[in-house]
C-alpha cells in the first residue's frame, strides 16, 4: 500500500466525517488553537516590532530575544508546563506563542527599518504628526514585509499545533497520535495530509489579504 | 521676510554645521543657498522649518520668532521639496499632492480638485493622476514633489537640491518651470543647490557658503559674477565669469541692421542695391522671413540662389528677449562674424556684427545694468 492508498482509505471512510472525532470537528479545533496562538503572538510581536522599528532602537535586544525564543524546545516546554500546570490549553499556547513571536517581531522591526527615509522626511517637513507618519506613511509601505512575518508565524503555528493532542486536547494532531498508537497508518497519513492542506490554505489566505490590503503602488516588486 | 539672525548649529557630535549665519531672505523671490557639499546648506534650510533646531541665534518669519507657533502649524505653512521627491509610494499621484490640504482638514473632493489644479500648473498631464509614483519618470516625480509642496498655497517654499538627481535636459526643463511658476505665484523660495550655474540661473539673491557653515557672499548673481568677494567665491564661480555675466544684459539695446537681409526670391536689382563695399555678406531668408544662410553678394545670382551653398548663420537670438550672451554666441558661431536677430516667431528682424555687440557690452558694463529688466532676459 502506498501513501495515496492510505489517503484514499482515510478520507473515504464515512466514519471519519462525523462525531466528536470527525474531520470537521478536529479541523475547527485545530483552526481555533492556531488562531488563538497567532492572535497572542501578534498582540505581543506587532506593537513591539513597530515601535522599535519606528524609533530605530532596541534592535540588538530584539535579536537576542528572538534567538532565545527559537532556542527553546517546543516539545520540552509543552511537557514541562503540563507537569507544572496540569492538563489545559495554556501549556499548548505558550510554546506556540514562543515559536511564533520571533518571526513576527524580527520581520516587523526589519519592515519598519527598511522604509525609505525620504518620504518620512518629506512627511515630517510637511507637518505630519508622528502617529500620522507611522500609520499613513511607514506602515502602508512596511505592510508586505509585516504580512510575510505573520505568514511564517501562522504556518509554523498550524504545523506545530498538532502537539495539543499530546496533552489530551483535540485538533488534527489527534489523528497522528492516535494513529501511531493504534498502528493505523491511514489515520496518521490522513492527519498529516490535513495539516499540510491547512498550511497551504493559510498561505492562500495571506496571499489574498496581501492583494486586498497592500496598495498597488507598494505591491509591485514585493 | 525670513530673517536668520546670527544662527549657529552644533550637532551633538560637536560638528559645527552652521556658524553665526545671518541672512535676510526677501519676500516673493528666489534666494539660493549654494556652496560645496557639507558646508551647511541643508542644515540652514532645515532650521527654517524646525526640522533642525539652532544651537544659538534665532529665525524670524515676518518679524515673529518661528518658535512662537506650534511646529506642525509652521511646517504646514511652508512647502518642502527634497532631492528624491520623497513621494508616498502607496498613494496615487493625486493623493500625494492632496496630502497637506487633507492635513489641514479640507474635504477629499476639495483637496483632489486643488491637486488636479496643481498638476496642471506644474505641467503634469491629468492622465497621470491615478498612477502610482513608481510609474513616473524621475523628472515627473520631482514635479509631483513641487506640486505637493504648493498644494496648500503656502507663502514659503523650501527646496533642498530638488533637481540634482535628474539628467541635465530634464533639469533645465524643471528650472524653467520653476521660474515660470515663481513668476505666476510669487512665493518666497529658499533653494539649496551645490551647482553654481543653477544658483545663478534661479537666484534673485545668492548666498555662497563655505565649509564650516560660514557665509562667504550674499549678492544678486550678476554682482557675484562681476565682483566676487574673495578668492573662495571666485574659485567657486569657475571660469568664463565675464561671458556668463553677459546673460544679465538684455539684447534689446542692440541696433540691428535690416539692410543686409534679402529674401531668397530677390531680383537682381535688389541684390545689387543691398550689396556694397561695407556689407561683406547678405543674409538670405525664406519667403516667410526665416533665415537660410549667408552669401557674398557676388556669389548670389538673382533667381538661382543655391541655398545649400550658403554659409551657416549660427544660432539666432530673440531680439529683446535673449541676452547679449546669446547675441555674441550667434556672432561667434557664424563664419561671417555676424549674429542674426529674430522675433518670437523666428522671423529675421535684422543682423548685427561682432563689433557692434562688443560696443553694446562696453556700454552695458559702463551702466552696470543688473536691474530687473536685465533679470528678465535670462
Ligand atoms: N545629524 C547630524 N549629526 C552630525 N553631523 C551632521 C548631521 N547632519 C549634518 N552634519 C554635518 O554637518 C555639516 C553640514 O551638513 P549639511 O547641512 O548636510 O551640508 P550640505 O547640505 O551643505 O551638504 C557636515 O559636516 C555634516 O557632516
Ligand atoms: Mg545637503
């Protein structure tokens, strides 16, 4: 049996489409965890990245934090927090956020730093307030790069949110964990396929957001 | 009037960019700050709109210290144009130009209507309104920068090397356009450049600065050329000062001769009448009165003048509009040593010899004509 047979077997089994362990339920659980983790990460990463980038200060500290964040082992953190805090959503969210903040923070900082200084100078010389300069001159131009940081973060979260299943929660990771335990390879392959599909869908969503939110004057070449 | 009163700027690292500079910038004219790179021109300009705060001294606008009003109010009353235009790449051309009116709280429609007006004024086709900056050439972007600075009709315009990044042909177009706009709008313009020719072309008054942020000379361009204050200014002005100064003398005082001018269909009698011992050459024109070339009277045969064999006539000057420099240039370019004066439509008014031009130059020097009339002929 090859992979495609596994995939076919998994998706054609109508039992996999219903109930609390059905694909729709697991799918939405997975999206729910991912969105929640992305929201926390963005709330932490975006403002810090924007402000440090705008004022051009703290770049070294950011790099340090980002490296430290990347160095923390996701799975180890999950296990440790579960031991400390018991079974809940928190031990899942923390490692996901730790994983996702660095790309958001660093790319947002870089995005603001790389804005051409001459329009900013012109804006200031015309009498724009600092907040207007930030929101109306810098952010619209920095947006494509900021979105790319969010996109890498989102993809990492979607692929890593499978760890929720290790601590008894749902999501698409369930199929992979349960499949391994039950030696049901069609379940493992089916779960992995769904995760991959969701990652691709994430890419598509960010592409659409970029088309919609980024000015055509900036999008060119980006 | 903008008065810079004994202003010094010392940057935190100790660099003295401007050193006790005093300058009275007259209203409704172009004042150029010129000098070598790093001599403090940009710093001086940016102190006028408080992008840089002086360490000592003060700057007065119509007698009131510029510190007296909120900084953004001050800046909105002064247009600001920088070298690479600094356009907002995410906004269309029309919205770029509408920036300051929008800041001042004008409605979107009114701001855009005003921006459309400005596009026309700076010579931008209305079809460019919905484009983005990257779709425009460097010269067009610079025009947008000027239009954006003019949008809220500020009395003062600050320009920092606005035309330095474009090629010479486009630059000349932009300079001519600026002079035209200035004639129409009568703004108080402070213009920074490192190019002395640009300074002489555009300036009503020119402030030459030297390294260390000191003023070397502040004078009208013709005076700069005729009487540089010291060796530094003289060096900075470069060669051909005498010839370049001729640009400030009008050609209107030249007496043109129409005797040696004949149409291409002139008959034998006419040719004989015009040719004489004093007139070595005749200028042949087409039937419309436009110049074709010079010929010696004995070589011209009525009814069969060979246009291809006539001597070149150099470059005609527009009598009364061009300067003595243009008139002399025409005479030097033609092998006959005579210059051709034309009217605004290119028809020949008369011709003039090098000797007569030389005399006019002597007279002009004697009168020291650097008045407004002279200014108008550049
Ligand atoms: N922000 C700054 N900090 C320190 N030195 C500066 C700063 N800006 C300009 N300078 C220095 O001040 C001098 C004048 O600079 P500037 O006004 O830009 O000259 P210009 O426009 O004539 O080329 C130069 O020596 C320059 O290096
Ligand atoms: Mg400069």
